[in-house]
C-alpha cells in the first residue's frame, strides 16, 4: 500500500526558508493527487497546497500563495514543499497526503482532508 514519509522540517527564523520532502512509495499512477496540510495543537488540520500528478496543476491556500511552492519529482517519487518568507504563523506540524483517484480533485475539493486516503506521520516546522 501507499507509504508517505516526510522530512525537512526544523526551526528557522522569520523570513527564512525550508524545503519539505515527502518520499512516496507506490505512488506511480498519474491519477494521484497529493497535498500538504498543517496542524497546530488544538486546531483542525488545514490545507496548504495540492498537486495533480498527471498535469502538475496546483492549488494553494491564500495565506501561502506566492511564498510556498509544491512540486513533484516523478523519478524520485518525491513530493516537495518549498517554503520561503516563513512567518511565525506558519509554525505547525506539516503532513503529506495522497489520494489515488484524482477524478474529483478540483478547486472545490482539493482542500478537504477527508479527500485523501493516505497520510504521513508529519514533520514539525517552527518559525520564530
């Protein structure tokens, strides 16, 4: 089955950058969509960005658009999240997610955590 392993989190000062990686096993079908979500204690998991592997089309939540970039490396089966101009409000546990059937992935649905079947364990990002 699909396994997702995140890495790249850490502590950084405001204005700095980090690149998160998500190593994905058994994610080879172009119909997959993948995403990054984040969560702070006591709050619901919120969407950050998502990508449809077949077309590389992307969506971003407004608060990160222009600062974060989601991308894929098919040869390495790896999903990335380049995060620039980090702010304290970006502090959270970041999770990688994957959905094998991207048929219903669109502007209205990409941000629903319930739409993704597979999740990684998360990587912590702290911005001070």
